[in-house]
C-alpha cells in the first residue's frame, strides 16, 4: 500500500515508519512525506532517505482550513496515495479531509486514549498520579483523538519523571508501535 506521512515538525515517527518499510515483508511503502510547514526538520530527513517530499504551507490559507485541506487532498490523490498516517501533524482536521480518507487515515497520540486527548499529555498523566502512560494509534474521525483504536503500547511512569523524561520513554514506544499498527491496518 502506498502511504503518505503528514508531519509538521521533527518527524521521528515518520522516520520510524520509513525505516520499518525497508523490511522485505513490510506491506506498505512510504511514497510521500507532506508537511504543512516548509521548515519542518522531518522534510529534510525524508529527502535524505530518498522519499518524495512536499510542503503545502497552511499559513497562506489563514482561517480557511478546508481550502488548505483541498490542496493536501489533491496532492495525495496525485501521488496515488492509499493510506495516510498523521505523525505530529499539528492541524485539527475539518470534516472534509476526515471524510475523504475515512477508514484510511490513522494518527499516533502520546497517551493511552481515551485518557488525555489533546495536548500536554505527559504532564497530565504525571499530575494525575497514573502508574503508566503510553501511546495510541487510532483511526482519524472528526472528534479529535476519538477514533477507533488500532493498537496501544504502555510504559511505566517512574518516580521523579518529568514531562520530558516520560515523553522520551513514550516516544521509544511510539517508534515501535506505529510501524506495527500501520502494517496491521494495511494488511487488513
Ligand atoms: C509524537 O509524540 C506524536 O505522538 C505526537 O506528536 C509527536 C510527534 O513527534 N502526535 P515526531 O514529529 O514524530 O518526532
């Protein structure tokens, strides 16, 4: 399956997806890495890995989120993309893009959903006194971080953890979970 990875920043999950796709038995290929920010570090990493990249800056579209999404959607179709993986794509999607890719768009979120949708997940988990944290891959629906769960991974919260130390531990789990969950989704 031809996959596009949508990013806004450093792209470490995108890199994990690209690296896993090198395995001969991987059922997906990363055919495009698309960013809404031209300066995203992940675009450079993807280009260095030999992946086609595209920046479609959202800023010029201002508040017209759907117009930006129409440009993104056209680029995905032009590239023959079958499945979209959001990886640190910092845009809330409108129903237009969600419905266009329903059942074929996934996201990774750094919490054990349904706990802690939205931002600042690690601080919230620590402040709640949780014993564990983790990450979730889910299908994208109109409700932010609310779609059906594809898979989750858990890590312990340790004494003295800060949001940063916990984020680093969860990120390692994200890099293992995301390629496996994407492979599971495309393999049916
Ligand atoms: C990850 O923690 C991901 O779960 C969240 O945003 C972060 C993106 O990091 N949605 P990266 O760009 O993949 O390094």
